[in-house]
C-alpha cells in the first residue's frame, strides 16, 4: 500500500490531497480505495490505543526480574537494583522511571506481560516491525492487524481510526478500511485550502464519480469537517499535564478525540528511540533508558488523568515493540537486538498491578540464542483484549492461523 500526496495543481480524480501533516490511508497504489467491504455499524467496545515502542524496547529494564540472579550476572552495569524498583513482588519490579504510572499500577489499571513476542526471532528493525504490524506470518495476507480489527467492528465514522503524530505506522492500518493519519488535530487540513477553495473543489470533483473512486475523497471531506469542529484551544481536564514531546502531543490529541465523542475506535501512536545499543545505562536520571521511560510514563499518566476514571472505563492502551534486547549487556552500557520482551496494558478493564506470563528464566539453558525466550505470542495478548474489551468473537480474521487468546485473565469482559 502507498499513499500519494499531490500539490494543488495535481489534484484530479486520480489523486487525493490531504496535505500539510494529514493523510488519508487505507488506499490503493493510486491513492484510491479499491475495496469498501465494511458496512456501517455502531461500535460499543473499548477505544483501543496502540503505542508502538519502535527500536526494540527493553522489557528487562522496564519490568526487571529482580528475583533472578542470572539477570544481575548478565547485566552488572545496567540491571535495575532490587533496592530501586517500584512495587517489587520478589520476582519483578517496575523501573523507578515508571513512578508516574505507579498509582495506576496500584489501582489495578496497569499490567505487564513478560516473555512475550513473535514466534520467530528477527533482529531486523524493519522486517520485525513489519511482521508484527502485519501479524499474519505464513499467509498471503498483507493488511495490518489493526485494519482487520477495524473492519470487523463495522465502524464507519470519519474518525473511527486515526494514526496520530509525526511518524506514520507503515502497516498497522494498511488495508481496505479507511483511516486517517494526522500530525495533530489542529494541523489537519487541506493544503492551500483558504487561499483556494480546495475542499469545495474536492467535493465537486467526485460528486458524480463511482462510489469505489469517490469514497476516499468523501471520507477525507467528512474527516476534515469532523476535525474542524474540534480545532482551536484544548484544555486537558483534571489537571493533566502532558510533557512537551511528540508522544505527549499525540496522546493529548487522542484524548481530545475521545472526550469529544468523535467515534474513535482505534488510534495508533508512535514512540521511538528505544534502540539502545549504547548508553542504556543504570537506572538513574540522565541515562537513556531512565529518561525515555520517564517520558513515556509521564505522557501515559497525563492521558489517563485527562480522560478521568469514567472515560478510561472504555479505553485500553497497549504497547508493542518489534523485539526486546539481549539479556547480556554489551561493552557500551547498552544491549543489542534480542527477542523476548514485555508489553504494557493500561485501562479501566485491565486487571492490573501484576506481571503476567510464563517466565522462562535467564539461565544459560533457558535462553533462546542468548535472548529472553518467548513463551507468549503477542497476538494472543492482543486477542484477549479484542475479545473481552472490543467485542470481537473469533480471532481468525484478525490473526490468520490458529491464534488463541491468552487465558491470563488480564482483562475483564465488557458487559453487553
């Protein structure tokens, strides 16, 4: 799938412009939808927010296995000391930089799943993230799993699916379901509109076009109108204080859409800079892992605070990353590309305050080629959320193959 952004003079029925930080995705190679398969429907499940921790998140730092002596032997310079972790249970403890999320952990809204990942190890950033977002190994399916999930909900609102922020997830939302990518709510507009009547021209251009050709333009027009009603100053609620970062801005606008009742079903947000071959460092301020985790946790805390307890009852946030880091630290106070990892889940329907999963151990015989072994398919974790919080039944259309939802009981089932 590719999307095409054209300048004003190139706007024709064969090209769609949603410029200046905004793109309509779910389009075919010419920028036009070739499949409109999903009927309109009213979605009643959680808003699913997927935060992609790009670069290879180090779950062994975020949720440190403090009960493992092998952990401390493998990481003499970067392991999180037992005395420094938060909410330690004897086996695991939270990195001290996750302190902003500690209230949500204690309140049972935040959980982690450890030793999670893809079945096949792949230490290439591009290939591993592409495979994770596609989530259909061994099949001919080329769409993204979030696109397939959206299609099953039947949601057809102009802002049902949004990729928010500067980076644009390449494959999560690839496919026939229409979705919108935007840098931010206030930046979402047609390039040059105002100087030229671009929106009116777009509507006129596709007025008599066949539905399969006109659908993307009409969807873009509806998204522009819906977003336009929200543009202007936004005041986070409940004293929420977002960090001045790309992640903070993106999550603020996701909260903005949710609070406005925009019909948001799912949002994808990127959070990068987790590729810490060097300078991951000990668990103190000023070190890369500490500072990145502090930024992530501060942004997530602001998001939860902004929405408040009532809205968060209908929101689930989960994190994914292409792979974890090697168990053994390298000579640069960092860790190289690994395999097994940890996922975070945050929301009103999460049974939090604990680390889930089947822990394989970190002894020499426990490792998978020097890496934390994967004992839980990341798709099964998502599958439990999709069934219990998003109202989906069979997972076969989202995850081709025999993928079963996890049975950890990490979420409560929504009442119908």
